[in-house]
């Protein structure tokens, strides 16, 4: 299965993709494909980072050419590409104004280019007591996208200090400890996986438990 994650390749988005890829790697081979570096070492091509296989593409390379058959391919995309039929498209939207406007613009380009495209929406790094909260973001996206755009699911990931600590530490120790994530984030990650991969709740729960032990 191939999943395109739209949005600027920020540290937070990379961390989300690493979490999802690590979980699904306990079900089947998972690969992260990106033009942006995940590792902090001077590496290129195919390499391992936090236990996940990463394929680093050059700026002039087509990410779609790096897809591995019979694997879960996670494509980190911040530009318009021709998404083949059957790909899942996920927009990862952060609440800062520049990120929000850039992500809605990119998603709009995709839906105008392929009107039949449906989108899963993830609000990332939302602040609990901020006026730019889930409801505001919902309305912003509704007004920014073409009226025919189909958003199939929406998930909100709130900023939590404990999760940011896991993210920062993983960058230095090259290991991602899923078991240290907050209960709220674990629950949201499971729900996202259910919606993307159409898996049963109990199956996702079993995969997640296995990933926590790795």
C-alpha cells in the first residue's frame, strides 16, 4: 500500500511518519521515501534511521520511482506529484499560519488536479487552549479547499511535552521508544492507522503492542 503525506517536511511531521512507519513495520515491510533528510548523519540513498528503512531522493528524482512492491510505502511530499489511482492521500496540517496556508494550498492543487481524490486530514501540534484550535482549523480547511473535495477522516494530535521529549531524544539516540508516548497520542496513532490501512481495531492494537516492544 502507498500513502502520500502532504505538507512541509518539518521535524514534527517526520516524527509522525516515523511513528506510523515503525508501527506498520511490525505488520509488513515499511519504507519512508523523502527528499528531506531524516538522519542527522551525512548519508544518502537507502539507510536505516530509528529502525526504519529510509530512501532519500535527490531533488530531481521522482519519489514514485522508489516505491517498493509489496511494502508499505510512506511518501513524504511537499510538492505536486501525479498521484496514481489507489494511493491514499493524507494532509498533515500544522496550526502556525504559514504552515497552515501552505498545506491547504498544496492540498487544493491536488484536488483541482485530481477532483476524484479523497483526503485524510491530520491536525498536528495543536495547542489545547489556543484560539486556533480544532474547530478553527476545520473551518479554515473547509473554506480553503474546492467545494467538491472529500475529506474522509480528520484526526487531531495535540502538543504534549512528553511526546516532544521522545521526539528530541530519538534524534540523538537513533531509537524511537513508542511505549514512552502519551496515551492520547497512542490512541490517535491507532485510529489513524485504522483509517489509512482499513484494519480492524484489535489487529491494530496487536501490531502496536508489538511495535512498543521493538
